[in-house]
C-alpha cells in the first residue's frame, strides 16, 4: 500500500482507497471485485441526470461529434457485429443496444441484416435515434425493463457499466434478456492501465480518468473478465482501441485541452482509417487484440457467451 492509499470500509464495500476525486473515494473493492467510487449516488437522482442533463450539460458536443466521427466509429461497430455473427448460428440476428446513444450502432446493425432496437435514457439521444428511423425504448436498462424487451441473440453495451451504481445487476438483466447461448459485448474504459500508471508514477500526472459521479466504476480487462464470469458469461474475445495515453507519454498532454485532445483523436482516427483503406482491416484487428492481451488500449472490450448460471 502506497502512502496515498488507505483502507476503506462500509457495510457493503471494503478495500484500499486508491485515489480521491472531488467528494469521492476511489476504492479497489474486495466485495465487488473492481475499482469504484464511494459513496455511490442515489439511483433515482442519477437517472434524472441522465434523462435530461447529461447531453445538455456534460456532453453538449457529443451528438454532433458522433455524427462527424461515424465513418471511423463504424469500423469497430462492424467488427463487433461480425464477431457476434461468427459466434451465433445463422438466423439468430436479434440485437439490443443498451445505452444506444445517437443510434449509429443500431443503424450499422440494421444495414448488416440485424433486427435491432436500442435502450437509451437520454431524451435527446433517443430523439436523435428516432429521427434516423430506428427503434428505441427511452429508459434505463435493468431488471424492471427485462419483461418489456424481446429475447435477444446479442446484447451490446458500449460505455455503460462505468456509469451505473450496480454493474452486476445490469449484467444479470442482460443474462435474463438473452436467449440460451446468446452473446454480450461490454466495452468500458480501460482504467488504471500500465500507461496511465506510468504517467502518474513517473511524470506526476493527475489521474485524469477519474470522473465521478458520471464515471463510478473503473475496470481493466482482468476485473471485467471476473465480473462477466461471476454473472454467468464465458469470455470469447478481447480487444481494445488506440491507447490515447501514448500521446501524453510522447509529450502531447491533451488533459484539459479540448483542442489538443481533438487533434490527437483525429490522428488515431486517421491511423485506423488508413489501415482499412489499404485493405489491412485484419491487421488492425490483430493489432488491437494483441494490445488487449497485455492489458493495453484505451478501452476494455470483451465479447462473452451466456451460460446457464452464475459462478460462486
């Protein structure tokens, strides 16, 4: 335990305090098996914030930027959908996109022959999805919604589990929604990664990836893998995206500088798109799988199959 770490105990959560961000302790929770913030916010207040405030106040440029970035984002979307198809029998093509945002993943899925519907709490994002002519349920995915959803063959959760007070509950709802042998894809930020630790420990860079109360949970590949197995899923594939921390390691510190951050983002998009345009899509996919195998990359993305029950 370092000098900055201390023990944290509550009735339900215990573990070492790794950092403090705003009014929150960030603990490596022995009970949950992953790093998360404490205190956890009231679910009703959090729900209201995501319904009306998130895209207006926290992410005012998100919808326009998602639109302009879609050519690049579609590379990962198509990769994931093809992986789903590889792991499912022909004809099983019902998909639910949880946290579907502006609807672009749904649009790509529909174009690839999937019967797809979104679940999205933000009224602004849901309206954008409907404007694209796509189906979306405006609300929060969880146990209360399971009975209203069709049984799915694939369930996609892109940047969802880091936001919710109880990720295990969301995965249990996903398990109940999927047909036998169905596929779940969970993509979350890869936090406390080796590159992030190097920047903090050597250069003294503050842990910029901490953003409670919007980001409550901080996964890496190992902790996400454990959680999936515990909730009745067997991981099949791991991949990631370009490790943005490399720009900071090489001297381009974009933290708190949106202009520099967007310039770095444009360069990672060019990297992926150039490989694709050169006919080297499989090289790009293998590159990101290799990074994931050593715990690197900006995201931790795991595709897993539903099994009959939860592990102990």
